[in-house]
C-alpha cells in the first residue's frame, strides 16, 4: 500500500557500562542546566530525569534495580527522533563514556488515509483489545513497552485537539518494536520490525456483499461499540475470514521498505555510524 506513511514516534537506547562517577557529573550538570532533581523509583531504573529544551524532551534513566552493585550501570534514554539533535552534546558525552550502545525499542507508526471505521485489526496471538477514550489497545497496560504492543487511534482528531488543523482522514496504528536480543545500535538498520505474526490488518473497501449480521458485528467493532472478546470464537474466526477478502496490509513489507530511511539519522546522531555488516563482523572488528 503506497498511500501508508511510516514514521518513528519514539526511540529508546541503552548505554552499557556507564560509571557512577560519570553519572554523578551528569547529575550535577542537570541540576545546573535544567534546575531539576531526579525522581527515585523502586522498580525499573533507580534514577529518572525528564530533560527539556523548549519543545524537545529526553527521558534519562540510570541504574537498573536488577543489576548487581557495581561501579558501572546501564543508562537509558528515550525521546522522539526529531529531538535527538537538540541533545547532541549530551549524546556525544554518553557515547564517549559507555562501553556499548544498544537499541532498546521504538514505536513505529503506520498512518492510513482512512477513517478508523475502515481500518480493521485483529490479534493473531489472542491479545485482548481494550478501548479507552477512543483509542484501541492490544495488550495490557503493563505491556505498553513490550514488543508488538499496539495502539490504534484517530490521529486527525488528536492533532485537532492540539490545535493543529489537518485535512483528510488519518488513522494511526502504532506498534512497539523491541527485539528479544541485544542489537548494537549501529547494526539495527539490518533488522527491520516484523509484526505480521502478531496482527492481521485490512482496509475495508466494500462490505456490502457481507451478510447483514456479520456486517453489523464488523461495524460495531470498528466504531468501538464492541470488543472482540465479546464475540464467540466462531464469530471471530468468520469475521477474520471475511476480512481476508479486503485490502490486506503487510506490516513487514512496509517496515522493510522504509526502515533504512527512518533509522539511519537517529543512529548517526547517537553513535556517529551505521553498519551494514553482520553483527558478528561488527563485534569482532
């Protein structure tokens, strides 16, 4: 589908082997530059910073609770790719004071020029769909950073709510990409996301030939009046079969087509290089 636009909405990177001494220097500078203190939390990472430069943000976390006591810990950053350049000095310092830089996750956004009622998504793995304030979520709240967690919402409505006028329809499907293995950031370009095993997605172009009962169920699902778990297993299977006759969306092919252009600049900003070599050659080199 050539009319689907892809973008990366958030990206998270891990710096391994960041010393406590260097972190303490950062903490002092954050207090001076941003006049803020860290939030201390008792799960995930110990220290949390919310850094802002005008409209740009960067979340910084240090010292995972699960790591043993040491002089070096993992540090993680998370931001929108467009904001990375605003924190270039910090990123350069982090890169120079870490042993390894790994890709952690990103949120890959697929924007469809259709209303939400025309974009149908079904989980292939049994994830329940929940609806909150018009947004559809596939997965539990505590899985929001897990691989293939999905959000589906009306992007045009969201932008209008923010005071940004937008013509035409825009439905967003947002999927979290979090590889199982640790991949060096410079090599992530070789590993585009794959979501087809998790979801079946179609664009409904014509439902007139569908029996009235099934069409009513589909429309109820699409307008958020029902969730899939309210239907019997038989009805869910038959609806999925009906959707197979509509315009299919290949998440994997779209991601593979656009991945290089989407991830090259963030990699270059964070670590100054992008590698097309196999990981084994990168590590040995």
